[in-house]
C-alpha cells in the first residue's frame, strides 16, 4: 500500500540556495521534493522526514510537489489553493510575521484565528506581497489544556480519572495535538509556503514549566511526570526543533545523524537525549540563529535553558549567553531577538517580579510565601531573572551603539495574551532604535481584566510606587528605561515586521471574523533610515 501524507509539508529553513521541507507519513517511505530525497525515520512507530534541498537559485520562486515512493502526495487532489512554493532569499521588501499562543482553529468561543485569517488573505495577494518568514513564539500546542475533541480522544485511550487526567502523557498523545493543530487546510497551505521558525513556551510542556527549582521538585513527585517531560522534549525535537536548523547545522548535528542513520525505531535514542536535556540544560542548546540577508533573527530559549539554583537564577547559562552575544556580531541592518517571554513588561510588573525574586531567596515562611506567589501569578519573565535581564540590556545597548550599529534592535515576544509595543531608552542616546514588540494570542482568549490590569500597570504614578518599593527591597537600579508606544489590546492578532533596506515598520492586525484589520503601523527606525 502506498504511504500517505499525515502532516505537512512544512517549509522550514530557506536560504539563498537551500531549503528544508518536513513531513509526517503513515508508514516508512522515500520522500521526494524537487528531485531531493530523504528516507523517513521512525519514532514511537511514527514516521518523519526532513528533506534538504540544494541547488536553488537566489531570489527565485519555485513551485514544488511532494512524492512518497514516487507517488504524488502533495498538493492534495482537487485543491484550489495556490501552489506551494519555495522562495529563496533575494532583494526587495522583507516581511516576518510573528505571534504566539494558538489553539486549534476549529475551537469555538475564543474568537477568530488570526493565522488562518492571514492565510486566507494571502491566497488572494500577489506573491510579491507574501511574507518571507513566519515566527511562532511558543504554545503551538496546549499539552495541559486540550480541546474538547482531544479530551474525548484521550478518554478512548485511558482512564481520565487517573492523574494527570485530561493532560497528555506520552509521545502518541503529543503527536495527536500536533495533528489537530496543523491540519486546518488554510494553515497547512500557509506552512507549506512560508518558511517557519518555532520555539516552545510553557504550554507546549505544562503551565509554568521551569518557573523555579521548587516547581521542578514539585513536578518530580508526580509519578507521571518523568514520561511527560521526556516525551514533551522528544516531540519538540521532532515537530519543531529540527526545522529550525539549516543544512549546515543538520550536517553537524550528532543527534540528527544518529536518528536518521538508525535502523528501526529511534525512540530509545531520543528518550536518552531528552532525559539528558531535562536533567542538564547545558547539554543542549535550543536557541538558534537565522539570517535573512542583512536581517538577523536570534531566537533565545527562555524555558528549557533556565538556571534555577537559588542565588544563581538565569534565563540561560553563561556559555549559552556568550553564544548569544557572539551571534549579535557582524554587519547587519536589523537585529531581531526572539524571546517567547517579553523582556520589557509594564514597569509595575517588572519591578514586582524583581522584588519577588529577592523574596524567594529568603529562608523560612517568607521565602515559601514568595515562591507560592511566583507560581500563582506567573512571576517568571526576564525581570524575575534579574541578572539575565541586565545582561540582555547591556548587550542590546552595545549592539545599538556600536559604530556599525543596525538600524533597529527589536525583541519579539508572546506569552502574555495581549498586544503592545514599547521603546527602550538608555541614559545616553544610542544609534539604533530599540523596541519590545509583543503579540499574543494568535487564537486564544483572555479575560477582559487582563487588559485593564496591564493598562493600570503602565500608569506612571503606580510605576513610581513600585520603583520606590523595589529600591527599598534591595533591587538594583536598571540599566534601561522604556515607554509604552501602543497597547495593550486583547483581540486575537498577528504582527509583522516589514523591512525595506534600513527602514523597518511594525504592523499589528486584529482578527475580525474571517478578515484582518490593521490596528497600527509603528516605525522601528529613525527618520534618516526610512
């Protein structure tokens, strides 16, 4: 029987002459795209392939098909959508679309799916107006909050009265989440056509994942957790991480080579890898770099790489931060720093998180109470890892003020279920403009009090009170200040960074029914660069 395509194709890494295409099939087979082939590899009885394509020409657009053992599997028979294409990097306007927190498009009661609306609009646009990149900043799946349909499916597999109940437990259940999330026809076409980069956030594993050492210790008392975290990381490696790597990185990746060379099911290899990655976060680097000509995207893992030892808390270890710093070097026009968690929150919240971090270090009841508050209200953003916050601020300042500074340095984030933009300022002017752009959710819901809470948190008198409290608590002065330039707003939305040479603009679009409505356009560069 001929193999069938279950998921994909997902167009992942595209350069000037190369591309990678990811697929999931229902059985072992050879996958062919534009004359390049790859054999599927097996994980827990599931079959995947990542086809690496060489020999493309810069600045070209090439329609492609997917064949399984020589039989046409994509496009689907009768499809009226435009042909899937690989568009290599070239001159002209560059657009990167980003957002986070997307529940499956069929789920009702949480508004319109902004990413599906974007795909629908794309089908009617000239190809020159399509984006060159898509960045999904976390919560691609909700392992701890599945849909009603998935809960029903889980009930057919096991007794949901046994912990963890309706939360997923293993690789098969993770695979089901990805299938549910990525099979909507318009989204599937979008992912086959726009090169996509991804990173996890907490719900890809579990709410508050790696908030603190106390959180980890609590989770490890649960008998179902070791399998859950292991297969969460295995599934992330298969469905998300592989496609973040370019051909050269794949050629040097020992885990990828071991899995694709393995005869039979590679699950034991990936289980060992995942267990090691969770036990020692320094053993793997989930952060990565993508270059789009003179535009650099540096994606920072703010979840799995955390250092959680009291007194030494950090978003990533010193070696990984050194890697981040080294990869900001070079002649670039724009630096995009991807972080699933916002760097710059409202001042009131930022100071509260730094105060809480110090309080968590205290012994006895006060420390335990602070830890309870940390977990209860998600005090786990950059400001809750203050040494990392300050190191990132110093790095951004150096990049923005060097002689060959890019025109813009922009932090792209999600997580917080609302949209806003802020501009950073230092004690002396720097050459590049620096912004925090946050876009979340793409398709989810947030109670109205979140928007009101964040509006109040931006209020200057309240921020001044929080700042005085922080100083009295022993929080060190900041190396950066910032001001809100737009937001906060709640509706499902998608955001775009549009670049033309040294000029850059941020565009926020709200999902209204099946359409997108432009909410704001914000310049990210100085007038001289536009």
